[in-house]
C-alpha cells in the first residue's frame, strides 16, 4: 500500500519517516518530496508498505499524530491524476 504523509515538518528526513512507520511493520520504500531547485522539503512524502494490514494500522495510529512538532495527515495515497 502506498501511504501519503502530509503536513510534515521541513526538518523530517526520509530516515526519520521510515523509523516512525517501521514501528508498524516493514517499510519497502520511503520518500520525502523535495523542491527540485532548492532541495528543501515540500512538507509531504510517501511511504510504501507491502503488508496492507500493517499499513492500515500505521494509517489509523499516525493520522493526526505529532511528528517533529507537527500533526501529520496520513492516508492511503490516491493515484496521481494526469495534468491537462
């Protein structure tokens, strides 16, 4: 399952994010989205977990939880819509 994590503090690294989600199960990938020019975090990222029940437990427990001083939004990622 691909999980969207929003409202991240700009100081959260991919390692920090992976650590938080690994408390709920195995993380297959983790990506904090950054600005291509400045390299600074855009304040959101994606975590991929192979086991759907572990992923759902992470979503249930972490949505609204505080990571690095900010309450994060966590839900199942929706497929990206093509820009027209």
